[in-house]
């Protein structure tokens, strides 16, 4: 068996790390040698995570600033650098979930959820970027969700934020190529307090009794994937991995080959719909211009 990857000498920020998946990420990284800045607006919860890490002979510090403000993001990054001596890894884990049908979804809930779950990762990553770029090394992880990538009723704001992170990480992966920063995404499935509050959760999840499925969806089976994506040996950037119950898989956006006509009509689309929807051997494009380049070759030779 190969030696487990280590993070000795590395400093990581984990946002929303006072409980759930974030706390598990923080503890996992610390056990593998990283110094961890545990960020959570619930300061007692963050302190408890840090106390556990320190009692296990790890290094950690807390910051209770909110990711949802520019000043808060700046404070989080500055605290990691000042108290832990540097910054190499940013795990954007903080998120906010409130569910309601679209007709009943309040503007305040929409704004709050996007502020934490989408703008927050932007603020924190932007604050960290100059430091990571200056040292020529960095790992950034965005926590997305299958609810955003695939959709789930009642989660308009949360899903929009999580889908938005896909676009953000794709752009940052390209921007990071020249400065040594890799940016990836994690789409976890795990039994946590947040998942239990989802309206799509089974009754056994919502009332806290749990079931065989919730026990299999242990948060401890997610953090190894997050850590690997943040390790210096990880060759990926711009990818999203799903982690659930010990299964690891890749999410990707594919483009079907479709059909083309120089005299395109609405009737053509209906007649050729099977070709439009045929997912056999899809194109998996890394950059936006690749679609135009490939289409140019196809249509003009």
C-alpha cells in the first residue's frame, strides 16, 4: 500500500467548518499534517473543532468572519496568513440552504443564500488569489452540489448558487494555469444536519433517527476526496468530482453532435430531435472557444 499523501507545511482555509462536512474536512487535513484555519460564524462550534485538532497535536486557528462580505473574506485570509504562517489551500465549503417553492421564495432568502453560497466563495478566493499567485502555488476547492448541477424542487437559490460555482471554478481554473493555482469542485452527498433539513430528505433523516442509507453516506467518506483534490500531487484543474458513500465519479458537461442545416427551419428541429438529444460520444469541451473552433471545422471544413 502506498504512503498516504501528507500536507506537512501546508496551510488550509476551510469555510463553514464548525460542523458537518467542513468540520470533517478540517480534521482530516489536520490529521494529515496541514495547519487549518477553521472558519465559521458559529464561533463556539469553530472553537470546538480547533480544540479537537489541537488536542490531537495538530495546528489550527479560528476566524468567525462571514464569507458573505468583502471585509470578512479579507479577514479570513489575513488570519490564516498571520496566525498560521501562510496559505496554500482554500476550501470554500460554507453554504446556506432554505427551501420553498419558487412562488413562495422570498427575496431576502434568495439574497442570503447567494451571498453565502456563491458570492462568499468568490470573495474568499479573490482575497486569497494574490498570495497564492505570488508564491506560484495554490489549491482551491469549490463545494458544489448535485442539486445545482441537476436540480431539485424547492431549492431555487441554493441550486443557482451551486450551479454558479461550476462556472466560477471553470474560469478560475483557466486563470490559474499560468500562476500555479489549480481550482476544482466537489459535489458531495453525505448525511449532515443541512441535508436532513432538505424537503427532499426522507422522514428518517428529518427526525434524526437515520437509516441504512444515511449511515452509508458518512461524511468521513467525503473528506478524502476533498483532500486529494487539494493535494500537490493532484493533476486536475477545472474538474468536479462527486463523492458519495465511498464512490468517486466525475461530473462533466457534454455537447451532443446534433445536426446542422444551412436552411434551418423550426420543422427541422422537431424532425431531427433524436439527433439533437443523442448523447452517444459527446464532445467534452474544456474552453468556451473550443465549441466554435470545432463547429467551424465541421461546417466549413
